[in-house]
C-alpha cells in the first residue's frame, strides 16, 4: 500500500502526507462515474511517475470506485460535515467517507461556503479520524483566519476569478504572495496553494514560481477536448516549475 493510503484507524491515525508540489484536481459536478475513474487512473500514473501530490476530489458517490482504482493519488471528498454517527439525514458523515476510501476533504469552497465555526469543527473531526483537510479562503485575510484552525493546506482563491480563465497569478500576483505570507505568519508548517482561473500549463507554472506549494484546475481541464492531455500538461508544468524553483533557491 502506498504512502497516500497509510493510516486509517480512528483516534491516533496519522494523516496522509501532503508534500509539495501539489496539484488539486476537483471534479465538482463536471465529471462523474466511469469518466471520473478514467481521469483518476491517469492522475495516479502522473502522481507515481512525477512525484507530484495529486489531490483528487470526485463526487461523493464516486469515492469508492476511484479509491479502488488508484494507489498514489490522495482521494478527497468535496465536502464533509462535522456530525457524529447517529442522526443527520442528508449530511456527509466523516466515518462514512473514510470507510469509502477518502483520506481527506476539501472545505469552504466558494461554491460551498462555511462559517469559521463549522470549519473548525470539521477540521477537528477530520484530525480525529486521521483525515487531511484542504480549506479554501477567498482572501489573504481569510487565509490567515483559516490557518488558525489548523488545516493541512490553505487553498486561497479569489472567487471572482474562478472558472474565468483569468489566472490570479497573472491578474493579481500580489494576492498569491500575500496569501502565502499571511498563512506562514500563523504557521509556517501549513501548506499554501492558490488557484482560480488556472487555464494553461503556464498559468500553473506561474503559480508555483510565486511561492505556493501547489495549485489546481477544474473547468479548464474538464471542459477541454482532451481532459487527460490537459491535466497531464498542467501537472507536468507544476513538476517542472517546482524543480526549477527548488533547485535554484
């Protein structure tokens, strides 16, 4: 079993390691079922071959199939609720996600906003179960507030650029640099990612050059004529930019 799937017992289980460079492949509602599994398998090969940590967020119902078909990506839920076993119709139970094969969860995406109290409670539930958390923030200030709650990764994304094809790294590079500084001022051990509008491999590479630990893309990949080829080019660009940055630092 790969490092991506180490641990899993409740309580003292270690969370999966999220080592940079990181690429988050969130499927949202664009792709599901067999297509999601095919994309996951392709991402798995890239994660193994390049050493990039790929966080892969399928629809909740596709988590078991994706987890069975892969060994090297980190299978995350798109959302999780801080409920306990028992009552909670319609909510997403952390234990059920872990049993289905998820090793972590995304939280507070611009399309599924949460209060800081809910984020804090869900991060605690995830930590107790040995699950990792990637928590989104819409500004450097919110990134700092989120960092105080102890997630594994803060993903800063200006919401007005999401799915626009206008990358934050090009349009407002100061946002990326301030988000990194804001999170690291709270806890230098927290990974920082930035996204929104990442459309090309050069967009992805530019993000890495600005000092983040990773980036990601959804609509540019899943709306393209060949999602696997587009995803491959972006992950390869992240890998190359990370090597360039770390070898010349």
